[in-house]
C-alpha cells in the first residue's frame, strides 16, 4: 500500500512540475528575446502638434483611449490572455457524453480539434473623437488527453479594420502552447486544475499615412493559472485566477496581467449546458503615456452535443467598466473528438 501511495504522489508531482516548467521557461525566454530598442511613438510626431501635447507631455487624461492600451485589450496581449482564461482557467461546462458514446471511447486516447469563429465590434474615444473597429477572427485548437493531463495548442488569427483611426488595419496570428493537469479530491466532488502556457503572436500593422510606414510587432510570453471546479449533477461552478507576462518589441515592452474569474455552469440537460461567466482583468503594466485600466468581461455561452463526438457552442461577451472603450463579441465554437 505504501508503494502505491508513493507512486501516486510521484505521478502528480511529475505533471505538476511539467505544467510549472512550461510557464517558467517561456517567461525566461521572453526576458531574453525581443529586447531591441524600438522607436517611441512620440518620436514620430510633430512636437508642435496638439496630438504630441496631449499624448506625449503627460496630459493624456483628455486623450481618451491611448494607443499603448491597444495591445492589452484587442491586440496580441489581450487576445492571448483572453483565450487562456476563457478556455483553460475559467473553463466553461461541456456537454456530457451519452452512455452509448462513453462506451465507445473506453480504452481510446481522446484527441480533439476545435475550430471557432468570432466577430468583435469595438468603439473607443481617441482625442475627442469616437472611433470604431471591426474585428473578424477565429481560433483553431488541437488537444491530446493523457490520463488527467491535457496538452494542446491554440492558433488564433484576427483581422482588424479601423474606420477613422490612423491605423488602416491589423492582422495578427500566433500560437499558444499549454498543459493542463487535473487533480480530483474530496471523493471527486472537486477538481483542482493547474495550467501553464507559452505564447507567441505576430502583428502586421498597416497605417494610413505613408509618412510613418507600416509596422510589425512580435510578442512572446506565457503564464500560469489555477482553478477549482465543483462537480455537480446540475450546477458546476468554477473559480480561477492566472498571471500572464508578455514582452513585445513595440513601445511598451513588458506587460503584466492578472485575471480572476468565475463561471456558473448550469446543465439544462446533460447534453445542453448553459454557462454564465465573469472575468476581472487587473492590468499591472507600467505604461509611459497611459494609465493602466482594470475591467470586466461578462459573457454567456450555450453548448450542445449534436452527435457522437461533435459539440457546438455559441456565446456573447461584453467588456464593462472600461473608460473610453467598449467591446461586444459574438462567437461560434465547435469540438470534434477522434
């Protein structure tokens, strides 16, 4: 019996160390890579212009949404931290397999692939003028389950089209590698989830003015998260928190983000869960020309198992309590098991 307990303990320690190692190595790499200097936004402006006086001389309170906050909201940093928290840390309740489906999967290694699509409407005030952006994107995910650990990758892509901003469009894509380990306890009434991830995003910025030229930004980072899920028949709540570090070769450089959130999963039927979630973002980044902003993501999602090994979901998410910035997102997701 003692040997069995020791083996079980070593089993958990091995995967816990694996999850934490992924987080530590990506943060170390991020500190070494992309440390080159990049021209500051103010260096490209006319020092006698109103924009320079508002944005670069410290009087940015009246400028509205600062360009430095772009990456941490809908840009590369905002996209990766949002995907990690919504799909890994504060994970939504999934449709439960029918008994006949579960029988066919016994002894098989469950692989899954999950393409999703999203549209986001963004409005922000910039230098006294309301500006709008339409964001069309999607994510392709692939995951492999080994015992209680899931290894996977998410590949997001976004195309952003701006109406009146000095930026014409932005295309960004990259990858998020992750590991998630589940530890059930209290006779399987609860599950502790440990998450580690590393990410890279490439952004191609197309500006309208030929005076400045186009731009490219590379972002690398990673982080760790933890969550607890209460396993119930009808009500399945999840409470989680995470820290994400990112570094880009743009103006800001280092980004520090802490997210906490809760999801309430309600099984209308065993194959039809309704999820209502809220995620609070604490931006700890030291911006040079902007104040950090804390805000809420509130959303609702409905999922359904339409056939053996196939699930569909549809959701809506809104940003709240963010000065001079509004966002409404709708998304359609799917998962195929094989």
